[in-house]
């Protein structure tokens, strides 16, 4: 790997649009000082952030590494660390990072770092990748074996990450992967975080309008009062689970969010399982947030509109705090069903935009275009 003159190493963060670019830009504010402090010897680092969809149209590791290499050859960069929010696979395992020491290249898959403290974990991973690629002339590590020097930082700090197999014909010298149930859950949490499920609430404006209208009408309905007062806690829980599950299922089916595998390979099947699991969790978290919001709004509306004397005359029960909470709880379930029906008024594009990251939307649109172009038998 070439190192710039005047003890300056130029590091490029090549990031996919949306979340990876945001991570890279925040990281770039502190990365030069942290790298220089760790390297010592008066070494300085310049960090550049380049946002472009380098993963567009493919998830093949060799193709992506070649793209990164071509991009780096056109610039005056010493090290390139590419960031993507797509889950990558290699030999049946979830890829964390691909390293090409000869050309100073690294490809980092952010979902494998998990869904919590992503910024800190990503910064550590990038720092370790930079020093792994920089070599002893920058780190002052002497002439120790490269692989032995690299295994400690990644495997120690980012457990359950460990070195993975690399074929001789691949454009990578070293690879780190995650495997097993713990690794699967880590990647899944990272994918859900990349989709940012809290955006589902403002993204489904028509569905929320239908839910709010349903809740407002149900709150002043005496039949609903009687039903809520008669229902036991287990039945209220069943109503909650049923309405939330109905909303999740309706959104996934109506907007065609369920991913079907187009291949028979192990990696294709693993990707399909991950994508569908992340879809259910993303939509599920968004719907639960909607449900809690509806319950709070219904409670406020009930406190404002209900009259204790009228309520008592219809239900023969006093309107106390318990009745307010029970009614709001039941109405939230009813309103969620109304929201599920209202979501049918949303376009599929609006639901996908609310449920997925920008890069995931592009990936799914690409797959849909490929299916549309296939001739019918």
C-alpha cells in the first residue's frame, strides 16, 4: 500500500447513500485526530467522505471489491474503507469486513455491527481497518507477521467476529465474519436499525388518519364503553396482539414486502431469511409505536370528551382511572384495525419508503424490475 509523502495518509470513506453516509460524516469529524493519536510518530491523517451507491445492482463481493479498486485508482487515496448498510454473505457466513492489503481497500457491512451504539462500533471498526491496511510504516509495529497483527483488534473488540475463509481467486487478503445464533441476531438488529422503523408512523399518513378517526368515533360510542368494561385483561391482551398482527400482515401482503428467493444457493436462502425477518421486525416495531401513540391519543381524547354521569348511566360503572385506561386500550386495538384498512389507500411506494432504508428500496426495486423483464412461460 502506498503512503503519501510528508507523513500524511489519505483515508477515503466511500459510503452508500442514506445511513452509511450519515455514519461516515459524523465519523470523519473525529477520525483524523483519533488515528493520529494512535499512530504516533507525527503521522497525520486526512479523511475524505464520498457518498455514492457503489453497491447498486449487485451484492457480489468480488464485483464490489473491483468497483472499490477502480474508484480508488482514479483518486489520490492511500486507504479506502467502503461502508454499506446491506448485509453481505461469504461461504454461508455474514460478512463483517473484507480487507485487501495490497491495494489498501476494505469493505465494511454495517448491519453486522448490531443495532446499538452503531456509531461507536463503526468508528472502531474503521480505525482497525485503517491500521490493518496501513502497515508497519504507519503504525510503527515493526516487521511482525501481518495476519497475526490483524487478528487481535477485530476478533477481540468486535466479538462474535472472527476471521473467515478466503479463496485464492478472491480479491481479498483477510476477511472477518460472524456466525451462529448470536451473529444472526446481531446482523438482524443492524438491519432493523438501518431501516429505522420509527419512520413508519409519519410515513403512513392515510393509515394513521383512518386509525385516529376510528378511535375518535369509538371513544364516544356507548356500545364500545360496555364492551371495554366487560372485557378481562387476557381478552384485552388478545385484542392487542390480534390487531397488531393484522396490521403487520396487511402491510406486508398489501405492499408486497415479502421477499422470495430467486436462487437455490445457501447464500441466497440466508439473504431471504434475513430480509424477511428484518421486514417483520421493522414493520412490527413501527406498528407497535403506532399502537402506543393511538392509546395515548385516545386517553387524552377520552379525558376531554367523556362525561362520568353519562358513562355511569350506560355501563353502571363509575368512570375512574381504570375505566379510562381500559377504554383507551380497547379503542387502540379497534383503531389499529381501522388503520390496517386505511393502509390500503397508501401507495406501495409510500409503504416501502416508510419501512426500508433508501438502499434497501433500491435493491428491492431492482429485483422487481428483473422479475418484470423476465419473459412469461
